[in-house]
C-alpha cells in the first residue's frame, strides 16, 4: 500500500519515521513527488492544495493531520472517499493545557502582575475563588470536554454549548440558539472550541460579545473564521470585554501590522494550542490505515453533511 503525505507545515521525515514504526511495509511518498499517482491509496494531509486529492484516481482514504477538517472540505473537487480526522490524546492534552493556562492567566490577574513587575511594584489584588468563576465552552467535543474536565480539577464552574445536549459530570449543558442565549450572560470566560462550519462561521461577533457580562474574557483556540476580529477590537476598546487570548486568526500568519498584535488586552499565540505531535499521533494514522485494510469501521470518520 502507498501513502501520500502532504503538509507544508509538518516534517515529512518525522512522520515517515513514526508511521514506519507502526506500518513498516507501507510506502510513503511526499507531495509533490507523487510517482505514479495510480499507486496511492491513502493521503495524509494538512491544508492540501485545492484539486490535489482529485488527481489520485485510486484514493481510498484521506487522513487529516488536524482535528478540524474545513481546509479539506472547502475543496470543491474533493473525491468522495472517507475522510478521518485527528483525534489523539497528545493533541487533546496539549489543548487542555493551553485552555487552563489562559483561564488562569486572566482569572489570577496575571495581566496586572506583569504590568506591576515592569515597574518593580509590589501590589496585591483580590481575585475571586475559582468556584465563583464560570467558564463556558462553545463546543463540547473531544477538546472542549477534555479542557472542561481539566478545569474541573481546579474547581471552576463549567458550562458548555453543543449541537446536541450532553450529560457530563460537573458541566451544565446547553444546546440550540436558546441554550446559547441562556449560557452567555453567565460566562466570565468564554472558550471557543467549535469546528468551523457554515453554522459557526463568525459566531464570535458583536451580538455574542454584548450578551456576555461586562468584564468577560474570550479565548479562541478553534479557528480564526469563528471570530469577527473588528467586533472583538470594538468590544475591547469599549471596555465591555476585559481581554482575549487568541491562537487562531482569519489570516495566518497574522500580518505584522495587524492591530491585534500590539493590543494591550490581547494575548497572541501562533496556532499552537493543540499540536499534532508525530511521535504521539502516527498511531492514529496507522489505526485508520489498518481499519481500511481489514475492512473494519474507520475511526473518527468525518460526517461531511455536518462539516465536522
Ligand atoms: P469535535 O468534533 O469533537 O467537537 C465539536 C463540538 O462542537 C461538538 O460538541 C459539537 O456538537 C459542537 N458543534 C458543532 N457545530 C455546532 C453548532 N452549529 N452549534 C453548536 N455546537 C456545535 O471537535 P474537537 O473538539 O476535536 O475540535 C474542535 C475544533 O478545535 C476543531 O474543529 C478545530 O477547528 C479546533 N482545533 C484547534 C487547534 C489549535 O491548535 N488551535 C488544534 C485542534 C483543533 P455535538 O457534540 O452536538 O456534535
């Protein structure tokens, strides 16, 4: 069996080494060195060029190196073969760590203490106990649930919004438009971990910010397309929102002259909240290939009609 690897932002050699540990008999080619395209049955991709997958006549499986698959689904020539996405404990633990770090930063007033340190100023400020701080999640899937569970160990009050209602210990579940409207006014911190679909694009906009209590903080670790950046800047400028932690942007890399870079209430990371580590995630690629070979149900299959 021959696999084609295509990603501009991952080390093909690291993936070759790690995939070979699980599938030593598999041949891996690296795009654009495809050789005879008729040989290729599996494509492992992150942001493949539009039209590339359609050039593989015998393709049987697409594996996304990312948990979010919108860069693949937006290709209008995408062949009608199964698409599986990355779900891995390594990525999930990474994301939960990012979310906990950002929640603690804002809740424990690290923004104020960083400013005080710059002035060698010893000043103690009161912060509320975690049990009185509500963190709401947009999206209660693999990453939202893991992040909420980790925050629960620190005693935060937790709420989450998803398409279908959930029963998760310690997390109050909301769904549908009414559920979102009911949850937002209760959130001191709002974390976005939704997939980017037609329904969720632009969801973090002026109306959503207005529904949050004054002084709330937003964390976007999902996709830049969820956030209307100009609305966020307005909500920060007006003082309605206290701050924002952003890992993803409408344009990546974020242009050097973008106002978000230097905004004093914004913390920026360059799309690193949850990383697909080859040493931890190659086993997921191998599991999908083995399931295909053995005719078993594919793990983490994307429902194309839902878009995630
Ligand atoms: P999942 O598919 O496991 O979970 C998605 C969640 O969003 C589900 O709870 C789903 O509801 C909910 N959802 C989807 N559409 C809607 C809607 N219209 N209204 C309300 N809820 C909705 O995804 P993951 O948790 O694995 O990943 C989430 C996203 O995180 C990815 O799609 C990707 O964009 C982003 N990501 C970012 C990374 C980074 O480094 N910044 C790294 C990895 C992922 P239901 O459960 O009812 O289906």
